[in-house]
């Protein structure tokens, strides 16, 4: 069974940084396509309200990022720990959301259609 457990969220002042983690189990992590998405607070936990942030493909060194987060978000994977990371710098209030890691995300026409995701970790950016 695929299990993804996100952690590392919290309350952060504007301009601060965070590193989110996603610990994976139940599948071969180093051959999986892994992504980060987020959903703004108050939104239903369905895919249509989720915003794709980044994807890292197996055996490729460079993740892909949404234009809106390039330069501030860095995705990495530790295959020895079966863990995906998302480092966010210069946090802004509009970054406040629940962040999810996703295995095998499906995106069509710019819309997220599905994938396996964890329970998410809440990030709140506020002074």
C-alpha cells in the first residue's frame, strides 16, 4: 500500500523559510515520479483546487517547477531515506496552504486529475 507522510509545516513569518518532508513507503521510491502540490486553506480536498508546484522524475537530476514558484521552491529526493523534500524560501502570505506530496500525478490540460497523496502538512505564513 502506498503511504506518503508529509511533515515540516507550521507558522512562519513572511520572508522565512521551511523545508517540508514527505516520507514514502509501500513502493519503490527511486523509480517513482514524485510531485508537490498545494491547496489553499478552506478549499475542498479535491484535485481541481490543487496547484501543481513541482515534479521530479526518477533518474533525472533536475525537477520541474511551476513558473510561479521558480527560484523560491527547491524539490529534492533522498533515495536512501525514501524521502521527498520541498524547501521554500522567502515565504509569502499567499504561500499559505496545505502542501501534499503526490506519487504518479496525472495532469491534463493544466489540471490535476489524480495521484496518490498523503494527508498534507499545513503552512501558514503570517506575522
